[in-house]
C-alpha cells in the first residue's frame, strides 16, 4: 500500500505544482480512500518527506554507480559523468524535482552517516588515490566541495528551462573542474 501511495504521489507531483496537490489527489490516483492513505501517512508533508528521502538515496545510488563505472578515469572525468546522469535524472521528472526543491527549501545536505556519507567516503578515497599528497582530512574536504558543487549546479539550473541548459551546466562544471584540479594540486 505504501508503494501504491508513493507511486501515485510521484505521478501527481510530476504534473502539478506542490501547492496544487492534496492528499485527496494522491488517494484518488492511488485508487484508495483518503482514510486508507491516512493509515500510512498522516499528511501530504509526510508523503513528500518519504519521496524526498527516496530521491536522495536514488541520486546517491546513481552517483555511486556512475562513479564506480569510471574507476580508472581522473576524478574530474568521473564527476562530470555523475553530473550528466544527475541532470538527466532530474530532467526526466522535472516538475517532481522542482516540487522537492520548493518543499525542502534547503541547500545541499550530506549527513555524517547513510548513503551520502558513504558516497563522500568513496570520492575521498578516489581523491587519495589520484592525489597522494593530500591528507585524509583534505580528501574529505575536497570530496564535500565536489559533491556540493555538483548538487548546486544540478539544482540551480533545473528551474531554468532554457535551450541547451544541460550543456551549459556541463561547461560550467568543466571550468570549475580545471580550477578545482589546480586547487588540489597546490594543496600542500
């Protein structure tokens, strides 16, 4: 039942702005009574929080997969591939992700534990392999900067529906990556 409710909420939130969606809309699309919906979720907010957590976990899983597939490449190349995949993921369900952004109304958060923290550790390890002169703390810092930058590029560009948006975002990343590489190499 939870999956049915979340699937219906996903469909509704991918077609309308957040303030135009109600729990009645979700229950109707799910084919259940509003009372049944409230047995599992006590509010629209609770449904969205569940979907947002799932989205964050799915995004991290995607980033881990793409990052692992290019294990032999330089970190900037690997994260450029992550950026491209995240842009595509967000565009496929653009309205849903815009609703998440409106709901969350926060900057990027990568917790100390969970999938985001695990991804940060993987990125930090890759940095340590590529840049042997970095300390563990420097690798963690550089990993966070890289992850936050990609998060900001994806979410900063999503509201703008302009031609070739994703290509422009990738070009911005490429410019950042060049500077980022210099900053890492100059770290003592």
